[in-house]
C-alpha cells in the first residue's frame, strides 16, 4: 500500500504572499462574497490570492492567524503545522505590514 505524501507550504512563503497583498502588488478576492471580512466578525474568511486559497481567521476585525492554505500546485499548509515550527505567517509580519494587509482584506470583493 502506498501512501500519498502531501507537499507542505512554508509559512514564510505565505507571509511573502501577504506582504504582496499589503503593498498592493496582488489582490485578495473573496471566495464566498456572502462571507466578507465585515460579515464574518469572528471566524474564518477565505480568499483567493494569486491562485492560492488562503483561509484567515478574523478575530473581531483583527488579523489573527492564517488557518490554512492550498497553493496553485496543491501544496498545503495549516496553522497547527506552522505554529509547531514557529512560522505562522501572521507572526512573521511586522505590525505595519499586518495593518496594511488587514486594510486590503477588509476591502476585498469577489
């Protein structure tokens, strides 16, 4: 019996992607328009960012953590793995970067 190995995405890769969002180089688009940043005041919000499916936990309108990611080439990453390795993407960002990214996520549409 062969076991399929899932290729993992590193937290740094996602932090870099989010930095691009914050700088306006790439757009974050809502996957489900009925679940915008403002409508999901405390919970997961899913975005498409350059083909990456990025699920971010919105904690009372604050950028809290990246819950999970699936990359365009089907690599995966999630909070537990990143946290255990000390590389949760939001924790790798400066406060200024987090504010810029949160602003873009609030404005995201489908």
